[in-house]
């Protein structure tokens, strides 16, 4: 067994295949965004210094994001987050201010989403900060899974994609973020429009907004046939949803939502905005499918949670595979090129020019 060849999902499949007596199938076992245990939903994620965040990023926002990405998993299952636990691996020389701000970030996100911090553990780390968060949620009226999409269902997302990937690339190019996510150029004063644009992108990356109200709506009214949160990129996460559902997909390039700030940065950095949206990852919007007869229910979408449901394509029979339709109607394969920690780099390379 070589995880460098299997990748994250291949490793999960290997675990399930080799230990079937102790690993149940989803939604109780692994394979969805969270696991179901009676009336509860449980999920856990780890963030590693140097991999998921960089030295020098605001500790307050790191704490907020560490909790938010787990809350997003509960939202993708249609649940309500209730409590969380943390396991912190800290180098002995961790500055007191950084630790204080990290804890304030946890508390800030917890207060916003009304979670209780019920415990955890703290250990010494010899190689950077390690943050593991477990969130416990309450299941909704219906549990949303990845496996219910059927041919003809509409494919929707809750908001624009690609901004987080652009924000991550900005950090890798040398831009800094203030405690509130505001953009700061290391090369001296920058134009006000550039600072505003880059601030929007940095905040999308450092301070994502999990779509809890949207997930609850999809669960309460049994609207969605399948759902997943967009953590690793639209191309990869849609592939996972279709694989679990035994289906294919047709996505319309012109319908993929991309914010103006993302398009503007992509032009200045000579990057492909569509590539950012399809493969960049860490958007933490919800991707979900809806049967045609239920699409009318989306008119009651909860206000203030994302930009609202955006139709980007249709579920197709499995034999048709996953296709992307261009502006002139030309179809090409939509390959899963999002983020896998073992197989490849992230979907967006570090930009070659500071913008």
C-alpha cells in the first residue's frame, strides 16, 4: 500500500476494503462530508502549518478558518453545528500573542455559529503548528449525501468560485494579510483598486463563510438529491459526487460563477479564471443537485447565505462521463484536477509576478 500512489480517496477506499467489519458504509461510515451517528453528524479535519496555512498569516483568521472548514462539512450534510473539540500541536516556542489570537479566532467563529467548545487536547509539536478540529452537529429533516444525484437533476452552487485560490496565490507571491484580512503589499504602496480587489480575494481564502443556512434549507424542504462542499475544487468534488451517485455530468463553462475580483486578478497575473474556479479549491460553497420538479422550491432560498442557487449544469447518465461545454457548444472532458495532498500540487501554481 503506497499512499503516494493511491492518493487521499484511494487510501480511503483501501481502508474500507481491508477493514469491512469495523468500517460501515456511508453515511454512517466514511465517504461523505460527515458521518451519521443516530441524530448526530460528526466530522474532523486537520490543518498543518506549511501546508494549509503559512507562517505569518494572521493567527486569528487561522483559528476562524480551522473551525469554519469543519462547519462547512456539517452544512453539506444539511445539519446544524452544535459543538466542537480541538487538538492543538504547538511548538514549545509558539509566541503567546499568536496562541491568544488563534484561540480568539476559534471563539469568534464559535460565537457566530453558536457552537460550544467542549474539550480537546494540547500536545507539543516538533515541526510547526498542527490544528485538528472535530465538529458535532445535529442532523436535519433529511440527511444530504453525495450518492443521490440522478440523470436530469440540475447542478447548482451557492456562490462564486475561484476567489480563494486567487487569494492563496497572492499570499504565495508575497502579499500579506492584516488581522482583518486586508491586503498589504510588501513592495510599497499599491493602487486603492488593487488593494480592494486583493483584500476581497485574501478574505475569501482566509475567512470562508460556511453555508449553514443553505444546507439546512436543502435538508428541511428535501430539495437536494445530493450535496458536497467545495473544499478541493469543483472539478474534483463534482467527480466525487458523480462517482458516489453512479452518474455523469454536463457543466456549462459560461454558467460557472466567477467574481469580478477573481477575473480582474486573473487578467493581471496572466492566469485562467475558469481554471481557478474549476480546480483551485477551498471555496467552501455548497455543490448540490436538484430534481427538475423540485427546482421551483429554490425560489424560497434563505436570504444572506451565498448569492443564491446558481445552475451550472445537469447530471447525465454515467456512460456520458463528465463534460464541460464551452461558449460555442464544444464539449471536452472535465477532469478532476483539484487538490489531493498526496498525488499533486494544488490546482493553481504560484503566480510569477507580484500583482
